[in-house]
């Protein structure tokens, strides 16, 4: 195992509370809720798998993995959780080499998953109207080691998609129905459209507009997930279940 050096990514895991945080090792004192004040430079020379003490709590220095990165994201807006982003990537039929247009990068929670699937030869082109999100998302993508597979565009995606012949358009914005015509123009024949919205009214409006624009294989799905706890007295689902996150609306473009 190589020693950790400056510029390396770490997903800190608080071994007592299970809290995670993504950092990049720089010579700069930082303050992170739950982890206290520290200089990541002090981790240089240590190895992944070592335990350090921050605010008197044991913290594991982990190398990034996609799910751990999403759990430790620096975030500003609501992020898409792995249970949903995995299914979104599947419905969008994304694989190595895919060219994907994403609307609404936010903190990059979904972008990390998309970038992981399109590598090593594909690209995610992410639109956002708020420049502040690009900084956060770029940081999160750097920790995940996936930044080179993402291009960021400061543009309202409702005003149009510059790319053409793309494999998939994936949206996490409040009004995805306003982008469907642009998506149809940008997608290659039989390309995939996927949107993610929190309310059923938004899901319905998106579905109906997809139908109106000639998309087929239309589906609205919601995914519920339970974690199973393994305890000395038995194995059972966790009492805490995430009730609702969002609806996934998927459709496919026909030939032009
Ligand atoms: C909920 S966040 C996306 C979260 C992201 N999927 C994640 O997992 O971290 C929605 C993002 O969409 C952006 N947005 C909203 N309307 C937009 C538009 N018309 N064009 C581009 N971006 C837009 C917002 O600025 C915000 O960053």
C-alpha cells in the first residue's frame, strides 16, 4: 500500500457514529461538523486503512468507492441516493463509452454514478444554472477520481441542449417536461430519457409530455429499500426506513 500523499482523496469514516466525509489531502486547516478542526496534511505518510483520532473519535481513512463517496459528499442541494442513481443509470442504459447529458449537477451525487459507468471512453455533460454547484460537484468528483469524465456547462438546459446524437439525457431539475423536446432533438434514435422528481404531479406531467413527444417504453417507478440489521439476537429490517425519495420516469426515443 502506497503512503497517502498531498492531493490524495480520502473518505473519512467515523467508526463510532458511522458519519462520513470526503476530503482531499491539502495543507490547510479545515473544520468539518462531527470531525472537528484538523489539517489533512497530518495524514500524509499514513496508509488507507489506518485509524486516526479526530475530536477524540476513531476515524478510518478509506480510499474512495462510489457508494462511500456519495455518502460522504459535500452537499448543498438534495442529492440522489445510490438506490435511485443505480436504477437511473440502468434505465438510461449507460455503459462504457456512453455520451450522457445531465440536467442539474447539484452536488454531483448522480454525476458520480453516471461518470463511473461511462468511463473510460464516455462523457457526462452536466448543465447547471448555478455556478456555485460546479465547485462543490467538481470537488466531489475529484474525491471520486471521476472528474475527467465530466464536462460542466453553465447553461439553463431549458434553453436547449448543444450536443447531438447522445445516448441518454438524465434530468434532476424541477420542470423536466420543459426539456423533453430538446432531449428528443439531442438523442440518437432509440436513445434514453430519464427524469427524477420528488412529487407524483411532476412525474405525471413528465410522463404525459414524453408520450406527447412520441417517446415509448414509458415507465414511472419508485424504489423502496430496507437495510437489514444483523444483531446478536436476530436479523431483521432496520426500524428506520427512508419513506420516499423520488420518482423515476423513463422513456425511449423512436427513430427520427
Ligand atoms: C436537486 S439538484 C440536483 C442534485 C443532483 N442530482 C445530485 O445528486 O447531487 C437540482 C440542480 O438543478 C439545477 N437546475 C435547476 N433548474 C435548472 C435548469 N433549468 N437548467 C440547468 N440546471 C438547473 C439547480 O441549480 C440544482 O443544482
